[in-house]
């Protein structure tokens, strides 16, 4: 796990400032008993100790300390975030001049919201990450060949199997669910592992069970390029990269790493390609796109692109006609709340393409929010997703 020092120090300073302010405020308060104030201080000290241990463990190369670090980060932010929101509400007690009961109402509301958010955190840790959601969408295009009208693609993404250690139970569950959809083709849009190829070894036999008439097609994600592990040398990194590709091929998957292939139905055909996961800040499309994807300029061929990062979709629609792009990567930041049909997630702040389907004329993008977790083992309001995409001929 890779922790960026400057953002970490900024977050730590903000956390400490808020906790010191809250402690001094509670200490002067005549409402809270001394034992409650002391308990607040003790819990805060324990949380910062857990954060410090997580930072130390995150620098290790072994997998067990990394998983422990993820859980310690979950405990820290799982308590700090509800606490800060509750303190913000508690600070509104100055509204007491509006009406006599405002002070007690605000304090009771702060406690209630803290309890509610803790409940959401616990539910998002032990229930939501293991509750599969099968989403069904229809993508229409006038360019789709007649023989492919009704063609079914099952997409899944961001497995991050290293988060599960050697426990294959949930991975086996979603493999069975994918197979049950009766897809013509299965597409995996990247991030099979967290840091290195050895993580996938306990899951090879389980993932080998995936099957579809037109195969299992995969691309690599940013974690599959293994930038989050302290490699001793470039040769070691390259050897591990080749091992990950070999493991996927051993599972019977077709890895599209800057390559394309054609699927036929009688005299009709579609072209499927997979491209590298582009990197910030500009997410440029490589100059060799036409070499990798020679059919890109042909307006008569229905084209599907598997690309882990959805942020480059604008680049595609500006420079080439891609009928359907399938992406993952965002996880919807593993945090989303829905209010009267409006979905609110911090992922919206990063990109307009963060979950679900998007359209630009006859070009379509679908962003799958993944089945695994990374960073912290928690999903609040974002269930592990399997997407069943039906292609339809637009008359």
C-alpha cells in the first residue's frame, strides 16, 4: 500500500486540530460529565496510535501487515468521520438564542447522527461488501450488426483479490453469479490484484470456472501494473508483470493488453480491444492508438473498448468513434448515499464518469463500480456490481 506523505500530514494536522478543539470545548462544558470527556481523550489517543501503526505496517512488503493496516485505517476513519460530522452539528448549539430548546435539540441530534453513521460504517464493513448487485442495462446502436442484436456481455471489475487473503468464498460466489447470467462474452476491466501477482494464486482455480461462448476478456488496471509495491529492481517488476499475465491465461482468460480481436456471427462481426490504463494528469490517448486498434477509423465496424480508467472517454469521443467503452476503476470511492433518486458520492468530484452508463450520440460508456475493495475493506451504499449488458440494434 502506497501512502502519500504530504496529503497524509495535512489530514493528520486537520484531525489533530479538530480533536484538540473538541476536547477543550467539552472540558469547558457543564453538560458532559468528566468521565465522558476523559473517555473521548482516551479513544482519540488509541485511534492515533492505530493510525501510526497502520502507517508503519503500510511500508511492509508482506501481505498480512498490509491487510492489518487496511483494517486499522478503517477503524480510524470509521470513528473519526462520524465524530467530526457530529461535532460540526454540536457546534451549532449557539443557535440557542432562537428558541429555548435549541441547545438540547442540537446536542441530541449530534449524538443520534454519530450513532447512525457508526451503524452505516459497521453495515458497510460486514454486510454491503458481500451483497452482490446484478445490474441490467441495454445499449442501443444503429451500427450494431443484425447478428449481434441481443448479444449479452457480463462485465465485472476491480476484484482486488489481495484484500481477501486466501479466503475464496466471496470470489466463488460472484463467479457463480456471473456464470448464471448466460453471457455470450465476459469482460473484466482491470485491477485483479492490489500489489503483486502472488495475490491471485489462491484464486486461480475459482476464477478458472468463468466461462462464456466467446470467452473471458480482460485488461490490466493501475493496480495490475503494480506501482504500489517497493520493487527491488525493474527486472523483478517485469517478471511479476509477466507472471500476472501468465496466471490470467492459465485461467483461460484472453488478456487484451494493447491488442484487439474479432468475434463473428455468420457474416457479421464486431471488434473488441483492450488498451493500457492511462495515467494522470492528462490521461492522453497514446499516439500508437491506430496501430493497436487499426479498425478504429473504419466507420462500418462496431467497436468495443475495454479500458480500466473511464476518464479518457472524452478523448475517445473527440478523436475516434468507439461504440461502447467498458471501464471500472472508480469504485464510486466505496461511498455513496441516495436521496430521492439522487446519488451523492465523493467520486463525482473526481470525474463526471464515475458510475453507470453515459452516452454521446451513438457512443456509450459503462462504468462498473467493481466487486472488491482497496484502501479500506468497506463499501457504504455501493454494493459489489455485476453488470449484464444487452446490445440492441437501434432501428
